[in-house]
C-alpha cells in the first residue's frame, strides 16, 4: 500500500487549511484582546512507515481507510499556550469552527495523568475532505 502517492497531497491540504485557520484565529484574537491566544504551533504528518506500523499494531487491515479513518492521527497539531486559561479559550474557539467535527476530547489538564502529564487532546474530523 502506498498511501502517500494518492493521499499525501490531501493530508498536506488539510494540515495547511487547519493551520491557516488557527493562525488567523490567533491574529483575530490579538486584534481584539492585544495578546496572543497561543505561543506557537507544531504540526506533523505521519510517515507512511508509521501509518502502516500503527495499522499492524492495532490489527487493522493495511488500507487507506484504516490508515486515515480508523487511526485518526495521520495529522497532528500541537498548540502551545502560555497560560491554562488560554488553553480553554482556544478550545472554545476551535469548537466553534464550522468546518470541523469534534470526534473526541480528553482533558488531561483538569484530569492529569498519574505521571502529571497535562494537556488537552482533540480528535477532529474534516468532513469537507473525502478519502
């Protein structure tokens, strides 16, 4: 299976579109409140090797559907905020975006893991992009 031949341009388009929305969200927030909503963004697209390994590890068929729909983490974006309140403000604004669907949320800030790991995780679906 070569997911990348067919789907890499779409993965990059989704990532670029979402990142642009987040940057614009930050700019708008700065204009209104004179401070940044977040410090910076880190983004990534999983390698084909990593996608295949995850399908195999989860006993999923090595197909584009499994890789891109069932794993749901081919694209990742980390938003780094200065303050905890900023995280929740950012979450509220992302939840209001009209072209995404929130699939799951995990709040490791309010409910920190035993090792003190603290963050907030979303799994987001982009219905405008079909695989």
